[in-house]
C-alpha cells in the first residue's frame, strides 16, 4: 500500500517510533516514550511504563525473530495525535509470547495505533498514550490458539459454546 504521511509533528514522531519497531529496537522505542507511558493493546491488555513497553517488545521480537513491520499509512489528527496503520509478519518460532509457547506458525496480521504525544520540554515530545487495535482473532487462529475458520474444530467449538449457552439460559430461567 502507499505510505500516506501527513507532516508535523505527531505524524513525524509516529513515523520515527514505527521505524524503531521495524528495526526491532525496543531500547530506541523506550527512549521515545514518557516514563509512565500507557500502551493499551485492546485485545491483549494494558502495559504501564517505559520498562513494560520495552519488555513487551523485546519478548515479541524474541518470539518472532524474523518479524517485519510495515507502515501502511500515518495520518496526523493534530499536532499531538497521529494514527498509524501497519502490517506485522513473521514466524512464531522463537521464545514464548505472553505465555504462548512458539508454534512455528506464520503470522500475518494488521493493526492501527492511535498515538498521543505530549511535550516533555519546549522542543521535545514523547509518546504518552498509545491505543493499539489489531486483529486478535486472526492472531489467535494463526498461532494455533483457536482453530482455523470454518474448520471442523471451529464448528465443534461453536456448537459446544452454543450448547453451553442454552444450558446456562435454561438453568437461569
């Protein structure tokens, strides 16, 4: 996809930050954030602080050693906020990630970050809050945590879930 970039200053900061993700450099990422940054992965959890951010990405890069991070677009909302769309690919064959043991699975999913920057000084802004939306269902299917869509396992899981839901409803009535 094309790399649509609005300039100043939030979009430029987002581009720089995403560049460190693409370079697989959690230390450089951590250097761009406030000490008490909030990284809110909507489907995964919230991570507070620079050390938590650094540790999260170090774990991700160790889990997916061949990962690539492609910026699809970056847009400035205003001087302090940017939205970036991205694509993450790689093989989950390194270390564990968030308690999930590596499966050797190929990963390919997309997401969007809503990044808020705040002035640290008159000439320096740092990331203070980032809300990350990504396709957690696709990620779970790709790593093998959930069955493939429309597979026998997927249909069995849905059937079991619906059966349990009906039993619960009957018990509560």
